[in-house]
């Protein structure tokens, strides 16, 4: 059996995939993508997300991406970054891209001598994805929180667990 496609169909399909997957990364300034690399967790920023009850969720960073954790609407969590040793003393910036509030001290935040930097984040009140751009020195990575829809659990993505 032979399949035939109209001229340009493969190009249109390829463009559609690039537009949906790579264009958002390019707009965020991501300049390198890694697939199945031994570099995962090596030289990347890792995070521990802690709740008020003392429970924690560890996220192992990949180049450009730290990971995703679930929140209840309006939940506040503590974010502790674990940075590579070379970043000690570097300035750290947390930028909420989709809402929610980054709560931190008034003075400039820096990676401590123990390699950590900490702030608090209050998730939004509406279900959905909330991204935080984390910049430590010259390294940028995305941290994602998904505020779960408690009224309609079927709307939530699979394998996203609440930190509580």
C-alpha cells in the first residue's frame, strides 16, 4: 500500500510541530535543548519545595528546567534552590511569569556559601500552570507549579502531586 501526500504537506506538519514546541522556548530565551543526557542534575539547579506542614518535594533539575509540583489554590510554599558550587555568591532572581506571588526578603537574594537560595511562593487562586523563571548568575531555568482543580480532579494533569 502506498501513501501519497499533497506537495508541501510534510513541510506544513513540520512547521506546525516547531511552532507549537520550539517557538515558546525560543521566546523564553532557551538556547539549548538536551535529550537523554548524562548532564541531567550535573551543573543544574535542583529545588526542594516545602509546605507549611513540613513535607517536602525534591525536584532534580535538567538544563533549562527544574521541574513541576502541584499546589492547592492560594497555597504558599518555600522554595530552596540547590545550586552548583561555582554559583556561590551569585545573585538570584525569581520571576513569576503567569501569576502568583514571589515572596522574598527586601535585600538582594544571593546563593549562600552552602549553595542554597530560598524564597517563598504563593500560588494563584485559579487552577492551571504557573511558571517561575529562576535566574542564578548567568543560568536560567523554569520552575513550574500546577494549581490543581480540586472541584474537577479530571481536569488535572497526571502525576502532579500536591506539596502538603
